[in-house]
C-alpha cells in the first residue's frame, strides 16, 4: 500500500485527503477540512492566503497524527486565474485579490475595443471571463499599482502555496492556461501578447507539465509539521483539471460537469477547438493532462446558493442541506427562471434580492421564500446545463450518452435529478471528491504506480460508488427548456 496526500482548495472550502493505493483500489480519508472565506477590506476582496498556508501546515500535522507517517508525495490544486506577485527577494507582495474583486469591472470590455475578440481567442483559446488573470494584470497596470512595478515573479495560487512549502518557483501548465495569456498549442506563455499589453515578460516562468517533480518541503517546515524529505509534485494544479482526470468514464468521448462553486461543463479533446463557432459560444480550451485540452464552459454554479445561504444564515433561515432539499420540494415548479450567467450574479451584495430583482425585471413571478428561490436556481442551472451540453455537442460533432457529475454539488440529489430531466439523459453522480482524487491520481502516475489515464479512470470506477439518475418528467422539462431559451435568447 502506498499513501499520497492531496491538498484540494476550492473557492468555498479546502481539505487534506490521503489516498491509499492497493493494487487497483484507491481509498481516501479526509484528514483536515477548513473553510476558505474571502476577506473584504476597503472596497476590495482578497483571499486570506497566509491562513490558507497555515491550514496546509495544519493538514500535514493532522495527517501525521492520524497515523500516516510515510507519505510518498504531496500535491496542491486550487481554483484558477488568481495569483500572487513576488518581489526581488522572493517575498509576497500584498494579498492576492479574489477573482470577484471589482477592480476588473469594465477592463475586459475596454481591452476588446483595442484588440479584436477573435484575435485574442485565436491566440489563447480561452473563454472571455471578466476576471481572467489577463484583466487582473491590466487593472493593476492601469491603477499604477506598486505591486506590479515591484514584482519579479508571478505565481498562480497553487504555485504560490507550493512555493511557500518548497521555496521553488515553478509554473504549472493546467493552471497557467486559465490566465488567457498562454498559447494552447505550445503550452507556454504568449510573449507577443504579453509584450503588446506592456506587461513585464520576466514575471512569467515556463510552465511545466502536470506530474513534474517540484522539490521537497523546506527543512524548517518539515521540522514544524513532523515530516522529513517530503517530495512535492506539481499535479494538475487547476482544480478543474484534477476533477476531469477523476471522471470515471469508460468511453473515449464523454461529457462531464465539475460541480462546486462553479459548474464546469465540457469534454476532453486531443487538441484545442478554436474556430468562429467556439468564439461565438464563448467556450474555453484549458490545458489538460498529457497534452489534452479541456473544452468546457464556465457556468455560474452553486455560488448562487452559497451566497443565498450566507444571507439566510444571518437571518436564522435554512441551516442544513436537508432543510434546503425539503424546501425545494415544497416549492411550486417552474415559477421563475434566471440565466445563471448573467453578469449581475458575479458579485452582488445580497443574492436573494438580486434574483428577485432579476425576476421582476424579466416580468416573472418574484420568488419570495427560500424554497422558491432555491427551486428557481436549481431549475435554471439544470436548463443551462442542457444548453451548454448541446453547444459542446455542436462544436465537437459528438453525441454524449449522459453526463458524469463530479464534485461537492453531485451530492445535491435534486440538482442531479433535475439535470437528468432537463438533458433527457442519465446523470452519473460521483465521485464527490473528484478534484482531490485527480490530484492523488497524478501523484501515482508520476511515481509509476498507475500506468496511464485509462488505468487511472478504471481505478476510480473500481473504488468509488456512482449513483445513476434516470430522466423523468421529460415533457414538462422540454416545455421549460423552450421557455428558458425564449426568455434569454440563450
Ligand atoms: P468548491 O471546490 O468550489 O469549494 P465543492 O466541490 O467543495 O466546491 O462543493 C461545495 C458545494 O457542494 C457546496 O457549496 C454545496 O452547495 C454543495 N454540497 C456539498 N455537499 C452537499 C450535500 N450533501 N447536499 C447538497 N449540496 C451539497
Ligand atoms: C473552479 C475554478 C474554475 C475557474 C474558477 C475561477 O474552482 O477553478 O475552473 O474558472 O474556479
């Protein structure tokens, strides 16, 4: 039996997960969990990066105390696009901004007046999202931020946390690809684009492929946490890339939905799909393992619910997942629908009020109770998934038999069922810890305990239970879908 450790940090929470591989069976144990709560200061929104690093050290201590004294390696994956800047001494400059920080408001639109959208897509293959690294850097430049003038190195969040552990500055491809500053064919930074934007070219280190060795934890950290000589692997450090690796698909062509704060829906392809249609559909081509591309679309996901929860918690309403599920079931179906990707949902102060505003402005019934609001969100998400899946099918000329759903959101039974209904196809839910499992699998691939991706996915099928949701009520859902498309000319 061989043990490895994954640190998997999503936008809402983080965890340390030990993976034990015995033959073709992988078992996982959570050794530490912690919330990831952004901090608002003077009109800005930051990640609490030092607290997150502290939690990683706590995770190492907790793992050792749970008896895992021998670890073959560790790896870190996190959300994408955000970064830290290091000065000439290798010290972190400032606190990394959260991708929902308002500093990028209007930046993408302004850049697209200077650079044709088609050209930027041709060069990078990345979906136009207002918070991509490219727009964050332009915002810093426009604000004459001393951070940028002082910076010598840019590290994306998983790279930064790995650097804190090892002292080594190494860029990793899957997460670098999300910046919208890379060429997806050469798997490195697009230096022409960087020069054109007058960004300092020396900030960007050549990205390494997932599975690359990245040193060992620093001696002082080893002493603090009680491990020595612990090797660190640059896994597929973008959490979504890790999630895709863990999809338990048997067939070569499959559709997945990585369901957490975001809903990432797409397929794995051998080469980037960059054409007029992909541009019009605003699809992304992020870097995957073994030179593959992740052709997918970012759909605003459970963020909508997380933000309602935050408001309701302060009002003492709805506290558990069970209460949520029962409130949804009691609410009237298809009263009001929203387009989850409307920009007004990126960072509202009060999500329930924002949804009510949206419904009122689109002349629909305004949902009042938490149950009505949740039902409106879940139905709208399921319908949006159908729209995006059909877009991906048009682009790839493929027909998918069903949808693999991984991530925390795959535990939401109503969401899984409604998605199956909307798609008129089965949904296969699980594993729920997809991102952490993908992280562990890359470590076992790097050590040679797993042969290749087919072997990796067969291990996932062999080790974790998958729940199947068959479609029901398809006629009502078909009508709702037609209404959804008319409402948003989606
Ligand atoms: P991220 O990586 O973006 O932080 P996760 O994959 O950890 O997201 O998923 C977290 C989300 O999954 C939660 O916000 C919640 O909405 C949903 N979730 C987790 N467990 C359950 C559950 N038992 N029932 C319903 N939803 C759940
Ligand atoms: C999901 C995710 C997604 C990115 C977003 C910023 O956690 O990494 O793939 O687009 O966060």
